[in-house]
């Protein structure tokens, strides 16, 4: 849930590579031994957990020299 370009690129890559196989696992036609409902609720739970643990008012990044000036380091 960061707004950095590299984090978004990695998330999109992982989402694409993992999501395509997960999508076919969620479909009920994937096979008799595939728990499609487990995949579906696992995906929903992951999204809800990401939203729940995102800090809305995250502090701004501070440089090391600025942190020393403010007594943070």
C-alpha cells in the first residue's frame, strides 16, 4: 500500500503472475480436487487485511540528518 513506483511495479508483477493461476483455481470448473471457495475467500481476506493494516496517517519520510536534528535518531 505504498505509493512508490518500484512497490507498485512489483505488486503488479506478482499480481499478474500469481493472479492468473489463482483465477483459474477460483473457477468451479478447475477440477474436483481444487478448493475454489478457499481460494476465493483467501483472496478476499488478503485484500481486507491489506486495507485494515494500512496506516492512514503515516509519517512523512525524514532524512537521517533531519532526524538527528529533531532527536529522532
